[in-house]
C-alpha cells in the first residue's frame, strides 16, 4: 500500500498509529495523522504557521480529542475513512506535481483537502490554506524526483478522454489497495456524465468493485469508494 511513500511519510504513519493507541482509539484518525506529521516533519508545518510553533497544534488536539484508556500498539489499527481519503488525496497531489514519491508535503495537502476533519479544521484555524501551500510547494520542487515525462498526467485543466481519467484513478487507487488488487479489477471503464468521469472496475473483489469519480474540468477526485 505504501510502496511509493518516502521513509519520512511512512514514519508519519508509524507515529500516527502510536498516537492513536495513546489516545485509546481503535482507528487512526486525522488528528493522529497530524500529530505524526508534526513529530516527523515539524519544519514543514512550522514553515506555514504565522508566529507559532507546532506545539500549540498538539495542545489543541489534546484539548479537543476524547481520551480513553490506552490500547496496546500490537492490535490491528485500521485507518478511518477520512484518513483513507487523505491518502488518496496525497497520491493525487503527488501526481499533479509529477513527483515520483509521496512525501510529508503531500500528506499535508491531503489533510487540508479533507476539509471537515478535525486536523484540517485545526490547521485552517492556524492560518494554513490549501491553495497557498500548494502554490508554495509547486515553486519549491527543486531536487524532487519527478515522474518521467512520457508518464506525466496532464496539468490541471480538461481531462480529454477515458484513458486519462482511468490513469488518474489508478494513480490514486494503487497506494491504497495495492497493485495486485488493482490488476484484479481490470479492465477499467470510464463513462462521462456531464463534467464528471466515472471510473470503475470490471471484476469484483469480495463483492465490490472500485469506483472513482474524476472531474473533467481539473482532474480532481470528486468521489472515491473504497473496497
């Protein structure tokens, strides 16, 4: 699932899992992911804070979150649906920037795109804005490993055909479900309804097929149904 994630991004997930257990949660929530991001790459978040430091964000999370009895770190700790969408958004942001790997900066953008979650609300309360951060990261991509030009997806704008819509959906699905699951759902089909491409698999897995709705206008994922 996390083959394209950088070591730092993987450590964010490790820390998020630990924080979830300390909060007594049985799932990794967005606030745990944000604490993991602060622990692993505090400079990234501090870079966009206005006269503040990341410690204030953690304090706010602790004040808002429900604290329960700690749970062992050895138990299975699934991702919440909000976190699953954040990972999908992070993948999409990496694709849009033509980055080969998914890093902490893409996770930050993913959190901000999940607008109604606690983590995004807290970040917005501290002045972080999705568009401004995306533009700043776009200007500072020097040294980033890029996707070879022949594999690049189109820049933001019209998604002209079904093949492009399918490529965008696959780029989001693979880190979430793994290549084996994606291949098992092929061939994919894409149908255009107004300004939205609906991409779906042909073969069901456990009675479910993959489905993604992609905007024809700018290529963003409007809807994503997990298996």
